[in-house]
């Protein structure tokens, strides 16, 4: 299998799914334009696609400082996605909410926000069910022990039973 053809334009490389080439191109552009938040956003997206979430977060965080609301919105939305991918669900919710403050009509952010909230609820319910099952499993042996104790004569009653037997024996001897 031959290597993928080299694409000089990082935007084209990204569009073709050549994220390593896109990353290299965006990194080169960032060297030339270190303060450009759009380059930071694109650099973050290339990292994100390559599952380099910590690097993506750094780039998105730089883009989130942009004066352009649209760029800030995209950066916050992407930070929300990255937080979700890393299992930081509560943080993801806050980032989607921040993105929606900048663009209340963003249907993707609304959907993701509800999706993550549902996931948090589902995980809480599962954790509660596991906890309930563990408590039930801990109670079951105790209940079994109690049942077994109830089925067996109590140690306190044994001497009485023996005394009653002795009394019964004496009365038969007396007769």
C-alpha cells in the first residue's frame, strides 16, 4: 500500500481525512501566525480527529480567547466535545452551555447538551442500581443467617428443653 499523496493545503488535507498532514500544515501556519485564533481552532480540530485530546484542548482554549464570537462559540463547542470524549461529563455540560450563550440557536450544541445530561442521569441511575444490588447482596447473607438461626433451636432454649426432659424422666421413674 503506497503512502497517501502529500497535500500542501492543510484545509484540503483535513477535508480528505489526512489529519496528520493537516496537523503539520496548521502547525506551520501557527508558527507564521501565532496569535491567529482560527489557526488554533483548526489545529485543535486536527488534534481532536487524531484523538490527541489534551493537545486539542490547548488549541481550542487559545481559540476560545478570540474576540470573534463565532470563533469563541466554535472553540467552546469543540471543548465540550473533547471533554465528553475524555469522560469529563459535567465539564462538557458547562462548555455546551457557554457555547449556547454565544449562539442560542445552535441545534448541535442543544442536542449535545441534552445527550450529555441524559448520559449523566443514566450513569447516576446505574450507579444507584449497583449500590442497591450491593446492599441487597450484603443483606441476603444476613437474612440467610437470621433464617438459619430461627430454624435452629436457640442456645438459650436448650437448657430448658433438657430440664423438661429430665423432669419427664423423673416423673416416669417415680411411677
